[in-house]
């Protein structure tokens, strides 16, 4: 069974902080399944997935 997480990037959050957050979640087993842009070339949300019973 899978579980999902939606990570939102506010316009005030710097890219390097957002990247650090994604890397930390990857170490916890999360994988990016989709990235949603704001229409101006910036990522605003990322959908993550991992196995629920790891």
C-alpha cells in the first residue's frame, strides 16, 4: 500500500531550503511523483509517494 504527501513551496521559501527539505524526505523513503508549477516557471507543489508499511 502507498501513502502520499503534498509539499507546498511558498513564494517566501528559498530554493535551497526547499531542496534541503526534499532531500531529507528522500532519505525517509519519499519519491517525487509529480511537481506542479505556478505558471511562471516556479514549482509550487510536489507530490511525494512511499510504501506505507516499510
